[in-house]
C-alpha cells in the first residue's frame, strides 16, 4: 500500500494528534488508577545488559502495575522511535542533532583501546590516533552512534583503518582481543572486570581521550506521567554510578 500525496499530507497531521490522544488516555487512566500505565523504553545494548536491570528492578518495586516494554536500540533507531510515537523514553549516546527531543545528560564515559597483555602496545601509556591505521579494529556494530563518532574523528584526521572485523556482541569482542585477533575500542566500565583481573589492558586514545555523553530523551513538549519521571530519576542515579571507573556499592534512590 502506498500513500497518495493527500495521504502523506494527512499523515503529518494525524501522527501528533494520535499521540496526543494516547497521552490523554494515559493521563485519564492514571487519575482513575494511580500507579498504572505503560512505559516504552529503549536503551543501547551495553546499557541494557549491564545497567538497565538495576533501574528496572527499583522501578518495578515502586510501580508493579506499570506495563514495561524495553527494546535494545542504537541511537538512530531510538530517535526515530521517539519521534514516531513508538517509544516514550530513549537512552543512548548523544547524537549530533536532537531536533524535536527534550534531552537530559546522564553521565560521560570514555572509550579506551583494549589490547591483550601480550600485545606490543600493552606497555604503552596511550595510543595515538594514527596508530589505529596499523591494526585490525574489532567492532560490535558499525551502525551504532559510537562507531559513527569514531568514523567522523578518523575522517577529520585523515586516517584510514587498515582492517575492521564486526562482531555483534560486546563480550565476543573482548574475547577476540584476548586471543590477539585485533584491538577494540570499548567503554572502560564495560571491561572493568577484565582490566582488574589483568586479561586485558586499557589505553587512552590520544591526549584527551575519546569521550561521549549518555542521555535520556523524550519528545519535546510532552507531559510525562509520574512513573516516567521516576524512571528518569532512577537513570540519573544509576548510570553515573555504574559507569564510574570503580564500581560503587549498591544503593537505591530515596
């Protein structure tokens, strides 16, 4: 089925109207049955696996009757899902543009070069950008905002990667680095256990390191229900704590 020109024009107006009707239904339902509703959240893969469970556990204890839907989506898909009315909240790496979204910064992390202890770079203090061109770079998703950010940096510096190897799971990336198949760029907090046990070595990239901002976003101008605001507050609590270089003791939000 293909929309006519008139249908395409109508769709632009119908989408926000339908979204507003859904918000009105949710607001009425919340007034009639406080603590009930639906929350659709998207988060990038690593945060889904390692951080979001802490948020969800505490959220579920407070709002046992809120229906939760969680999707693992990278930045571009999450932004489209928010703007298309398919998601209520998105957690992702800050993209170049966030038009139409209300964005709150959660915390900043650093991508580091990880190598095996037997790698020639293992005794270095840092890796220079141009050094990346001499190695096989193992990555877990070329469509992610992180990889796109890396590509932009390399392009601006005139650096061409020698070879890349794509693996669709972060743990597999680290296992391949351990056996010397290449190097990888991962968040330091993701490889925390491997770094502590000495099975991997982490090196900053360049003088200032490669940092990125994690954010939580929703469509601009939308009034969020209380439980959604609580979810955002929990993210502000847990993400900075669990993305810290040293893992802190657990604590809940009061």
